[in-house]
C-alpha cells in the first residue's frame, strides 16, 4: 500500500448510549483511484476488487478487500477498505 493512496476521514460516532465519540479512519483509496482512471460513472459499484456497471462485471480495480464485505451482515457499512 502506497502512502500516496491514503484518505483520512474524521467523524463523530454514537455507540449505544455513548454519543459524540471521535473516530478517525484511514482508507486505502487505490481501488477508487483506479476506478476513476477507468472512467468511473454515477451508478457504478465498487465492491472488493470488482467494479460493476449496470449490475455486470466491468473491471478489476485492484482494491483491498473491504472489512465490511468480510463481516456482513454484522458490519453493514458498505465497502470500506481500512488501512
């Protein structure tokens, strides 16, 4: 994983009765960058290493496997490759 492909996101999370917990996540954006280079369009879906267009395989974008795909349905947050 290259340091130039990382994206930092900060948010406040709520866990049960505890609210406003600061959370920072670092995403490996390699797959997203590759998808943009391949002509990513509105409606395209990136899941794992696959980019789908109109529900069909379009390209392998070489991204990390999302933690949420491994643990679904427990962590149903959608693709989120965590570095």
